[in-house]
C-alpha cells in the first residue's frame, strides 16, 4: 500500500485542485490525475466531481476522507469539505 496516494488524495480534496496538489507534492498535474484515476478504478467509484472551476468530493469521496482521517493521526482535517453543487 502506497500511503502517499492517500495523502495526495487528501491534498486534492483540501485544495480542490489537481494542479495545487501536484505543486505541493512535486508531481506533475497529469501525474496526480493518473493517481486519482487509479484510486477511482481501485475503489470502483468516482472520488471527485470535475468542473471547470476545479474539483470537489463526491459523497463517496467524502466518506473515504472520513474513514482515512479516523484511521490515521495527523490527518489535518476535522471533516470532509464539500461544496454545494
């Protein structure tokens, strides 16, 4: 299990941007997109809704954030951020 994948997932969730998460983790934006796509394939559901203004978590993505944060210390998030559709 590569924990960096989940940390990058949380970074995308926090920033609402593949580009911002990529910069924070010294990845290319396309690398982060590929990583998130692979996670979505692994879990079998979309984690983010992609829009012209960025990305935001799906309901399933919010649940994954809550699970990840409750299972780890130092998550840095008290609750998943969601945006009105």
